[in-house]
């Protein structure tokens, strides 16, 4: 029995996701299909990377992760060296599991030091590109589920797009980071880890200044503050999160509609 996860932008209103699942059931004996997230918006490959990075460690070896999110860029640059090419599809290992993804920069977003072997998948018909989850990834998942050689379906490559997020930055008196994900509660997850915070803080007091609010402590739960108050905590995955008890920190930071792909920069100042 194979565990197969799906991370896509197909949503749940249209039949496309159901078609992919039907084809997986038809090709693989007793698969266990799990939606990691199938409602990713605006080609947000960074959202897909955060979702995979935080969930993959909970799955057993040989789980197969299908990622159906492209990274849309200007057509004028997609064939240049180390640029996105959404017509290429990759197979790689991560935590002893399989990742199937377009050539969209996902692998180095999962880990900036990603160095595992990467394979470019074969496919014969350009028409398969239109619905690659069904017409390419289902076949590959079926192949992997029966432990057949990767060399039958792919060739090793080092020529794939490498994307990198801006890393958090520490100076003697502050720590700077930015958002890497906004969940459906409006919680803003930053790229600052608990380890980075402790290393930069060195036991000092600190202040996080946000529009209309100042945060000077790290909470353990959302209920540590009054209803409607803002807070900072480290989430279950060790990332610093800005939240609003009973509300949306995203809406607090951006009262006007700006979409999910917004640029939120965070500075933590330290005081002796």
C-alpha cells in the first residue's frame, strides 16, 4: 500500500483533482491518498514549499509527494540557464521520500543546501503537459509504487532551477525576517526560527513593532493574550508566528485587500 500526497492549485470546485485521484486508484493497488493542500493560490510555490517542508518529516519512507504548482514567470526568461521551465518535471528524494514537481525551484526552497540526486522525467507527448498531474505524474507514481528502477522513467540531472528565499539576518541589536506563509486563520509565519531568535537575543529584552501594536514577549499559546490582542509565538514547526487572538494578523497588518502574496518584513530590536 502506497501513501501518495497531493499539493496542488486545483481546488475543490472543479473535477480536476477528483480525476487525478481516480487515475491513481485505477493504476495503483490500494493507494492511500492524502491532500496536503490542494487550494494553493496565485502560483505560490513558496506556500507549497512551506507545506511540504513542515509535513514531510511526519510521513514514512517511500511516501510519494505529487506537487502540482507551477512558478509562472516571464516567457522571455524560462529557457535561460537556471531559470524556471514548467515543461520539465523532476523526481527527487527528500527525507527518504519521493518528490515529483515541475522544474519550479521547489527543491532548494525545501532546503537551501539541497544536494540529493535529481532526475528529469521522460514523457513523449507535448499534450501531456496540459494536465501533467494526470498524464505524467500518475504514471510515475505507479512506477515508484511497484519499486521499479528510476532509470526506466528518468535521467539524472544537475540542471534544474534553484530558487532561494531571503534568509533572516541578525545584527548586534536586531533580527530581521519576513513572512514565508499565511495560514487560513490569518496567522503570519515568518522565516525566523526559535534557534535564531535565542542566538540573537542572548537573554536581552526585545521589541517587535507592528502597525498600532508593540510586542515584547513570546507567548506559549494564543490564549496568553486577551481576545483581539496581537502576539508572537513559535509555532509547532519552530517558526516565529505573528497572530491575533480570535482574529487575523494578516488583516491587522494589511486592512486593505492585497492578496496572499504580500511582502511582510519583521524587525526584532534587542535592548541591554
